[in-house]
C-alpha cells in the first residue's frame, strides 16, 4: 500500500481517466481512456496511473487517503 500519486475529488460516481487531462500536450503523454465506477467505499484508483478519484460526500471524503488501501476496480463494471 502506498499513498495515491494524485487525488481528484469528483461529484459523480462514474469518472473517466486518460492520465493526461491536465498535462500540457495532453493525450500523447497519458494512457488509454478508461471509465471507472466509484462504489460504496467512496473512491476508486486508476489502474494505469494510480490517480485516486474520491466522491465528494462519500465514505472516503475527508479521510487520510494514505491509510486507505489501493482500490483499482471500484464496483467492477
């Protein structure tokens, strides 16, 4: 277990990650776009880049993210 590289708080439980949405130069530096579903744990980690998406108001919101285990599959679509 390691702390996530980047944490993004989101308002919807279904999120897309391409690993480069906020990098100048964009998609060429990222990974294939994947759709992730946040489940009752309140967060999901991207399996490519380890970015963590935390649902605002969800179970993981406001917690110390470094204490939570990796959660790469969310609700497993």
